[in-house]
């Protein structure tokens, strides 16, 4: 049984192409920030258009998997996301 992947894990892995890293400024602090998000597949076309224009509410288009301050996620965080969703 330990070799079986749960339905939730399979679903997450099948949606790995919907994971994006966004960079910008935190609205509250003005500091550099990043977000790793998984977009709802039906909302992806709208998300892609809005992401080129600037500010929008990420949570309307998917869920935040990780976020933090700085210019980009650490290699450790990227490796964790890749292991979980690839």
C-alpha cells in the first residue's frame, strides 16, 4: 500500500503545468515578494493575460502553494514544489 499514490497526489501531479512563480511587490509592505501558485485550468487564459498587465488578486485564479519575501524562492522551496507536483 505504501507504493500507491493517493488520488489527491495524482491530481496535483497532473496539474503541474498550471504552476507559476510570480514576482512583485507585497501590497502591504512594498517589499519584493514572490508567490508560487497553482492556477485553476479554466481560469488560466485570463490569468495569463492579467499577469502581463500587473496587479490582480491571485486567489481568484488559483491557490498559493508557497510565498515569501525576496526576489525569488530559495532552491530548497523550488525543489520541494518540484518533488510534490512533478
